[in-house]
C-alpha cells in the first residue's frame, strides 16, 4: 500500500490501477478508484472531504457529476457551482467525525 503524503490516504494496488483508501479507527474504507484518473461516488461528507484534500494536494480539481466543484478553502470544505457556495464545515472536523453515510 502506498501512502499519499499529507492526505491520510493510501493507494492499494499499483500506480496504474487501485483503490484510494482512508482509515477511520481500525477500519479501512475505499473512497475512490484510481485508473490513471480518480473516480469516485462519495457516500458521505467524510469521503468528499478526503477526495477534496487529495485533489488539492495533487493540484487538481474535484468535480461532481453535475459539474459542481469541491475544494478546501481556509480549512473549510465547500461546494461551488450553484447560486452561492455551500460550506460543509471544517475538513478536520468532518474527517474526525468519520464516514457517516448520507443514506442512513
């Protein structure tokens, strides 16, 4: 497993193809798939926070299926693309809370 420095994420697989994995407590959670490009279907604010942090560390952007963008500004996870930006909250707080799924 390869660690993505400074993100709290690891790559399980090869640099060409694998899963991006985040830990919470004693468990590991796949938050995206890497196949030369990052693909994911986040199911929680926690997963979005990890992906936005990773995109920022890579100097990349995180774009949702409807064209909305996600990023971290001043430590706050936000979504842009609508009438006004939506703030999820502080990234560190979201990550500390853990992977509470939206559908539960």
